[in-house]
C-alpha cells in the first residue's frame, strides 16, 4: 500500500534536513588548525646574544605538535638549544581562539615558567612570554619546511636568540 503523499514529502524533507545538518556540521568542524603548518620535528642552529656582550653559536632540536580537541586548536612546543657554554630548554602549550594565542611556558634548565599571550597571523606567531622575573618576545615564522625563531629579552642574561630550523619529519 503506497504511503500518502504528505508522509513521503515529510520523509524526504527529514532526510534532506539531516543531510544538510551533517554537511554543515562537518564543514564547521573541519576548519583548519592554524598551528598545523608549524608541526613536525625540527633541527638547526643559530646565535644567542648574551648580556655580557658575548655571542655564541647554538644547535637546536625541537618538536612542535599541533592538535585539535573539541574545536580548540593547540600547539605543544618543545625546543632545546645548546652551545659551548649556554643551554636552554623551552616548553610551551599554546591555544588558539579567534586569532589570539594564549597558554603557558617553562624553561626547565632555569626553573622558570609563566604565561604566554599573543597572536597568530597566517604563517607567523608573535607572543610575549612572562613570569614574575622574566619577559621575552617570541616570534615563529613558518616557511614550509623551514622555520625562523626569534626570542628577545632585553635586560636578561639572554638578550636575543636567532634560530633557523629545518623540518626533519612531519
């Protein structure tokens, strides 16, 4: 026995509405993680400028791990650098919300930590890392399989750090 016309139309409308909602929700949830381009394992080197006027070559390794959970984009950043007389280990957990970056950081070899705030615009993260005794600016620029990292902290032991990194795996 054929279904009445209004029931067929109601079912068709229900199926169409469900399909529309699934497409709309998947399109919404698939917005790209702005940290994705920074992800991977990195290695390279650069220079560190110290407050005593000395500068030193450093070698660096890092892992930058982007993730997405409940529509919150995040980036776990681990960067270890060493020279002949200077070493630092920077760890940070960053979150993204509408162009703004926020999170926490720590420098394990000196036992300091604090908050991070800044922005992400395309291929560039600009942030300020602060603690009770330390403030630094952090800039990370993604250039495909290369990254540039600059950390500046006038008045501290480490006044400027310039690092060039190459992606070793994605």
